[in-house]
C-alpha cells in the first residue's frame, strides 16, 4: 500500500511529541532549501560546461564546491556522495579546459 506524501499525519498526544512535530516542520523546510541550493549549483556547473565557457565553468565549480561541502557537513547528503560529485564535476571542467 503506497502512501502519498500528502497523507494526513496522526495527531501526537504527548507534549514532547507535539514539540518534535513542530520542530520537524521547520527542519524539513531548511533541509529542503539546502537540497535545492545544492541541486542548483550542480546544474549551473553542468550548464557552464555544456556551454563550453571555460572561465565560467571554473568559476561556478569553485563556488559550487563550498555549497556541496557545507551540505555534506550538515548531513543532508553523505560525504562520499559529495566527494564523488565534486570529482565528477572537476573532471568535466578539466576536460573542457583540455579540449581547447
């Protein structure tokens, strides 16, 4: 039985549980914004590489590294995933500069 993400949550009885539920809403919103920022910077690097602009690709990759590391440090993604992604992006940027 698949449940949708919009499924109604059960009401929590304990006060500590109600507080936890309130905190989870705020935390979820923060994590979602960080994840979105992460995806955006990765997409910007890929766009710059596919556009063939070496300077822009190198610049966006440098700024993207900071965002990727900060998201990994906060535990939104695993550190190994962040390292793998940075490695792949670096390889694309390097290949772009070597191709010319």
